[in-house]
């Protein structure tokens, strides 16, 4: 009885083909993509109708909000990532958004986790954090890493005092006690996230995500992303604090959360 339940759980049907498990589905995906890889092949090659349809149906099955939030898929391309030609797929939607598809994870049927959605939500508001950081350090030049989302500034930024620890802060930590990081004062990030999801009726599964070509995940452009950015800007009280204080504060918060969980359990 148990075996039958597990088999039913992992069986997948796409365009009339039945795959008994994720590995069989993954093998089929590899064989399709390999048709578009050959010595000296272009960096980008569009998949033909049947092959493109296969991957569109895979995404519709595993992550339906991904396509619905962007309208329709205009093109499916075998492309490059970090300059490397390989089994990388990219959807181009009708609204012009390009979405790197993690097809291997979709084959495994991995669900969106709270951590993955939270990381995407943070990435969507990184510019808000950068503005606070730049203002605090009076930075004339601000840049955000496309790959990691890390914030960097021009040299010569001023020293500021951490309002929590009193430590002297700088962008790099040079000529100061510590580096500065952006902190959600008052309402923590997780509470803002949960309040936004409750207000708009979202769940972790309903938040539409796209994989960035530079790496990582973010929220698909559209009304949902716009509502999150506006909600975060309205409720977040962002300040620059000592990285040491910030790390210690979050360690204590995680410990409290675990103690509450243990008591409730």
C-alpha cells in the first residue's frame, strides 16, 4: 500500500508521456536539450515547437504561477549561463521578461520553501536597502552586484556610529570598528513578509518566482512584485548597524524562535 502511494506521488505525465519518477523525467529533458548542443553551436538556440512545448508543460505542471504571472511563453532557448554553453534553458515571455529555468529541480518536484521565497523577496527590495546605505555613508557611487545582490560603494565614504552598539562603522571596516549592514528596525523582515502575504492572500507557493541569469531568484515583474515593493517601503524601518551586532541579534532571535517552537511542540 505504501509503495503504491509513493509511485503515484512521483509519476508524471507530460504531453502524453508518462515518467515513473523524477530521474526518468530528468533524463528525458537532458536528451531533448542535447539536440541543441553540438561543437561550435551558437550561444543561443531556440527549441522547436514540440520540444519547447514539453518544457512549457513541465513548468505549468510544477510551477504554474511562473507562466501565468507573465502571460505566455514567446520563446524557449537553450542558452548560456556565466558565459558557459550547457544545458541551460531560458523562457522569454510575452512581456519581454527572460526567465532562466531550473528544469532539473522541477523534475525532482521540489516545492518552493519559505527560505527561497524570502530570498527572492529580499532581492526584489535590494535597491531600497542600497539607498539607505548610500545615504548613511554619503556615498557618491553605488553599485549592486547582478550576481549576488551585494552592495558596494565608492571609496572615501564617511564613518557613522551604530545606533545599537555605538561602534564606529565604515563601508569596508577600515579606520573603524566594524562594517555597516542594513537592518530592519522595529518590524522584522519576516513579519513584513508575513503581513504582506496575509494582506494580499498569498502563500509561498503562489508567489511567482523567476531565476535570474546572474544567479539567484527574484519575483516576477508585475502587480505582485509591485505590491511587495510598495508594502515593504511603507512598513520597513531600515537603519545601518554594526555587522557584529546584526549577526548576534539574529542569532538570539533564532534561538528564541527555537525555544518557542520546542515549548509549543
